[in-house]
C-alpha cells in the first residue's frame, strides 16, 4: 500500500498583479474609470513550477534569500493564498505559525489576549482555561499577564504568541522564522521543543535562514531562488548551497588540486592543506590557511562526516570560545583541533572552513579536505565508541 505524503506540491505557480497607477481614494478610482483609462498592471511571477513532497514524519526545511518566494509558498500551503496554477495536496490537520501574534489587541491584557488568540486558533473558552497554566509557564510571563499587551516588549509578545500556538495539536506544523526575535534563553527553549517534535515524528515544515537549525533538525530540505527550487535533498548539501548564494566568488584558487564543487567561498583565505592524525586516544585535525587579503578576525571551523556523508560533529573557534586575531595578506594561519577518539570503525572525511564573525560571508569552505580511517581491535557499531564502565551484580 502506498504511503500517503503529508504534503504534495506539483508544478506550483503563483503570480501577483501589481498596479502601476495607485488610487488613494474611491473618488480617484471612479474618476479614472469614467475617463476610460485602462488599469495597467505589472505581473510578478513569484513561484515558478515548484514540485516537492513532504512525507509524514519529515522535518522539512525551506531556505532561500529574502524575496525568493519562501513565505508565499508557506501561505499557499496554509490556504491563505490560492495558487495561480498547479496542485497542492495537504493530508492532515495543519497549523500555521506564520505570523505570531496576529489578532493580538494591544489594549487588552496578556490574559485576555490568550483567550482571544486561542479563539482564532479554534479553541473554545473551556479548552483555553485548561491550557492557560501551561501557556503562561512556557512563556515565563506569570507576573505580566494582567498588564496590557502594549506594555510588553516585542520579545515578550513573541513568547506569549508562540506559547499559545504550540498548544494547537495538529498533524502538520508550518513555521516561518518564528524565532527571529526573542532572547537566547527562549530560543533555546523553543529549539528543545523542536527536538521533541522531531523525536515524536511530528511533520514540520520550517522556513528559516538559520542553517544550524536546518542541519540539526531537518531530514530533507529545499532551497528556493527567484521562485524556483535550485537545490533539493539532504540538509547539509542544501545548507552549503545556501551559503554559496552569498559568495561573490565560488571558483577555486588556480593552485588548488580539489574539484570546483568541493571548494567554494568569496576568497581572501584559502586552505593550503589539511591533515588528520589518529591514535587510540585522540584524533588531531590540522588545517593550514593562506591569507590573500587584510581581514578582521575570522571564525575557523571543521565538520566531520561518516562514510554515509552524515554530519556527526561540528566545531569552530567561536563555539570553543577561542579568540582569533585580524589577519593580513600573506599570513599563514595554522589551526589544530584535538578530539577524543570515540569514533567507531570506519572511514571519515573532514571539511574545513573560514568565515567572518557574522558567519554570513564564507571566505573558504573546503569539502573533503582530508580523509581518515578509524580501526579498533574491538567489535564496535554505531557512530561513536565512548569508554563505558559496566558493572554486574547478582546471578550465580
């Protein structure tokens, strides 16, 4: 029996008509009509033939630059927009978290807005009374619930809106950059919630600019550019293609022996060589970078993949709180990472990279910079092989 997908999109197009002549009053529109002037429109083709499938239990990522059509796509999936042509099939109850706080009234208290927003989500008063305590606890706003919403900060409003929205148990969740605001502690709490959704096999569609979230939560992803799907597949490949969008120079250095698709970036830094030393106790990764331009303090990092190409470990100087310095042309930078050898038998590859402090401009990303094998004298399975102390009590 064929498994029915949660969402199926086939040859989806969405066009908007933008009027050249703008009327600010009914009178102006009537005068224009009586004069017999024909309205002039410019057609904007926002989505151009998108096709993809979201299976039940997928955590599906949608990425792309601002204006690429991501939010329009989500609004079509949510039933807010009708497609110009094409087919969208949604199997199951769907809850969109597209614009948190829509329907909030700033003149009402937080408590009153909970019941108002809950009603917009389809809950009756009795149901909201049963959820109220959990909503307030998640939002951590117990002391503020009797204050008017207009006195809340934007972060407080997002916390309240998200806390209400997650009470809507449904088959499919649509999330559109819901964590763009809010403090770090609340974002961590939301990410913990996302992880619980993933563990439960909840179907989630996430639109985001956060490639860390794509790598951590998603099992499939697409990238949209100018209304078309330009990359589709595993999260790591899509995340790398997204970073390449912001690279002004995606070609490799002439003296680099690697294939073009394995090396990309804006330039300014290149990977000279990468090596890995494996011992019984540790794995040491060494990367040498050559500098072609004067730059501010970079972030240096590596990603470790198993033989299936799965990202199993990421580290960088920011994450490890290692301070880096500004660099100048012709500098040679050598970075060394040492990690415990808890990996199981198998073949592994390392990618190394360098980017600016915003992590939005990658100077270089070198895929398959080095390969190494872990071989142990004991039977191992899984991804890691940590030291485990075992004790047995009882028996004969």
